[in-house]
C-alpha cells in the first residue's frame, strides 16, 4: 500500500516516506497526518515494508527491519527519504547506502523540540521503547533536554485498533505537570492523529515526528543538499 500526494506545479521534490513495519494501517495514518504539508513543490509518497513485522516494538524488531530498510533506500528514486519509525532503526547504516539525504523521524522531532522549549517529554508506545530512546538521546548528546519518557503500554496493533486519546492525554499531562516538559513529542509514527487535539488541551507544543521528519526532508530536497559522504 502506498499513499501518493502532490500538487500540480513545476519542479516538484519527490519525498519518499518509508514506514519500516508492514502495517498498511500505520501507513494510512501517517499519510493522513501529512496533509498539512502538501503544497505545490513536493510529491510525498508513503510506503511500508511488506517483509517487516506489523510493529517495531523491541530491539529485536529494530534489528530485523534494518536490512529491509537498507534494501529499500539503496534502490529508491527520490530527492529525500524519511525513515518513519521513532527508533530511527539503523539510521547510520541506512544513510551510508542512500544517494540522497535520509531523515530519521526521532532525530527530526528532537531537533524541532529544541527550538520550541527547554525540555521535552516523550509519549512512548511501550515500556521497552523508553530505554531505547534514552540510548539514542545519549548518542545524540541530547539527553540533558529530556524531561521524561512515559509509556501508554500498548502494541502498534492495539494502537491502530483503538482510540487512545484519553490515555495519550493522561500521559502528556504527567509529562507536563510532574516531569516539567514544555514540549511534548509523540514517540510513535502511529500517534500523529492525536497531535492537534492534544496541543489544544495541553497548551504546549506537540510534535508529530512524521510531520517533523517530512518537513525537514522537504527542506533537504528544496535546498538540494547532498547525501552524507560514504
């Protein structure tokens, strides 16, 4: 399944958004959240990887999808690529095989948060994600800006099948009131549909990492940035 979005225009930048799991429902959710980014200059394609598990919830899942991502990115034809999983699986390896800039949605979300507040909180999908996020933040040397990381304790299959707005809102309130976060990051590609309502209720900036990743990729394509040297 793929979602294709573009508007008529001249020189259109082709943005490939790769959902590293195999869930078409997650891909549809991502695509719907990207509608605010549609404009005359970008064609946004959302795809999933059929060989992957339906959700990326453990370190084993992360390791499993990296070869699939490498294959997809190596063969891709696009002006910029987004890896749309909040674990940024194998991002250094994936960037090494890409011919165009490759953006991880977690790193993009962190960069967006740095410009919006002093400390950010993460609404994570499951408890196992929290340690993985911490390791990545330490690698990026951004862990000092983390206020807290709290889980809604669900699988991706449960998330897609259920309206979890109350659970997400409750966790976000704890991140704000107990942990001191002044920016909230939705720590899963499937949570973006809750962003607008959550931002209105919290009175804080709320970041959908898929939107943040694609917005950054659009900038990369517009400015014709080269891929990282191999």
